C-alpha cells in the first residue's frame, strides 16, 4: 500500500477551499480547439518525485519514504507509488532516467538486466493505467565514472560504457512506447582548460550523437531525439550551453534535421535567458521539441528546480509554444522537486496540482491573447514596411543597390515607438 493509495483523483473545482483540487486544469476542457490535456501533455519526473531523498549540496536526506532501498523490491515499490500518484493527479505521461527506476548493479550487464526487469514491471502498469512514457534518458552524470563526462570523457572506455548505457535506455524507451529520447549532458563540459582538449571533446560529442541517431533509425524508434541545453552546474561550462549553442553544434555535425531540444526553464535562467526566449529561438530554428517546466529561486545562483507558480512567466512561454503550433511528440515535464522541508508525501500531490493549475491558467491566457489578436497585429504592423517591393528587393540585392536607394529617394528614417510598456500592459489584462 502506497501513501497515495487512499487519495481519489483530484477534481477540478474552482471554488475548492483546500489545495488538493484543480482550479484551472480540466483535462477535457477545450482551449483553442484542443482538449487541455492534449495541449499540455503533462508528465511527472520519476527522479525528483520518487528517487530524490531531499539532499542539497550542504545537507543529507530529509525524506523518509516507504519505497527507499537499493534492491529490486524497492524499485517495484517506487513504481507502485509512482503510478498511484499518476492516478491521483490524472497525468497522461511520465519521464525517467535508468538510475531512477533500477538499482545500480555490480556490472554493466547486471544494471542492464535490472533495467529490463523493471521496464517489464512498469510496462504492465502502463497497460493497466493508460499512462504513457513521454521520454526516457540515461543518467550519465551521478556515478563517479562520469566525473569527467560521458561522450566527452578522455577515457575511451567511459565513452564505450556511455554508448552501452544509452543503447540499453533507448531499447527500454522503445519497448515502453516512449515518444522521445533525451540526451542530458550533465557533465559534458569542462572545469578547467588546463587539462581539456575542447576540439577533441566536441568531436567526440558529435560522433556520439551521430551514433545515437543512427541507432534510432536502424532500430525503428519512432520518437524524437532531444538534447537538453544546460549552461553550467555541475560543469563550469558545458558544450550544450543554450539553444543557440546546441543549434551550432547540430549544424557542425550535420544533425540539425535529426535532433531537437528539450528546454528547461531553470537552465534558460542559468544561461542568462528567459524561458520565452529559448522557446521562441527553438521555434525559429525548427528544433523545438519539449519542455521541462520548473523555476529557479531568483535570489539563488544555482538550479533549484522548484515547481512553477508565476502565471505571467508561464503564459509568455505557452504563448510561444502555441504560436509554433503546440507540442507534437513533446510535452510539459515537471522537472521539479518539493522543498527538502516539505516532508509529507501529500506535499507531492499539492505541489504538482498547483503547478498544473499554473500551466493551465497560463495556457488559457496565452490562447486568449492570440485570439484577441492585438499583440500579433501590433508586431506585424511594426514590420509592415518590409512588404514594399523596394524593401523585398533589398533581401536579394546588393549592398550598393541599397545604398543607391538611400541617395536616390533621400531616405531619412524616422524612429517609431516600440510600445513595449503598452504591450506589457496588454499581457497583464489576460493573466
């Protein structure tokens, strides 16, 4: 019996006077022509919700969970608890790392076999519940073998071990019907250039990703391959710093048509960007795949992975997602954890419910902004001059021709207001 077994699925009740109900999230409510569940495609992260014990860089575990343990019985107990929570929250998806769902074996073969065993157990629960796998990934950052990276490691044996690990995880993800496979390069970077051959390491990372893409096609995996950009932490500087860096990396190794990105709000913040910026750039480059929804503490300089609670920030993110046509294989994964003082398993329910409501509220606001049309009309009007034949000709003409036009027509540009404050006020009318 899990701590969530006695909880009924959360209702949608805008008038609820307690925190174990949705006020905005109704899976069947239609927003912009689609069911809310189909728009948001919520997923729960196995690692933070069921495998994280409440540690931080300065303190040990604070949680006491009945599914703790380092054997397969504990792994099955975690799966039981997970699917009970999925039922209570009515989420359609989950995500996992291999190390979240199975204990580490004494050898690679034992770890692989344990992953396959627990994947079969999880598969049975998926069949019974209808919950699906949004994406799987390999933990290539926690164990000491990965201390100098995985694909970028100076030791070729570690590269080989990483390849075997990813192959096993891709196989499990494919068997479970995963809609994506994510490469999360937590230590694919460097701490000092004094001992780092950057060109070699980037080439190793490019070759590794090419091998992953090749394996996807040879095995018939239908899901998308995603890279999760992250600028730092734990590495001082990582090769997948942000969306722009990933795009350059993909183009260098001829993979820009094969790989997309899974963007995390907290990582965008660490890179000095907004979540909205990273999503909009990925859409512009046609590599948008999925999102990890969380937030950072603005007073802290590290990745705190908190549940989202700011409807305005999330509205701006979903505005870009809706503008791009919404998710295809991707979704909204809560790569978020409750605070280490939130000791009760019930806190997991409340945290996810509040985050789901924040996203649902934001989705409705973003859809209303687009339906109103004022924001997009204002933006289109700002660039309207580019529709003239003379302006269009400049996009295919020469520098000399553009210069000649200035002199011939006596052009003297007159700056126009960007209306930023008025547009910010417009957003606030909908949030």
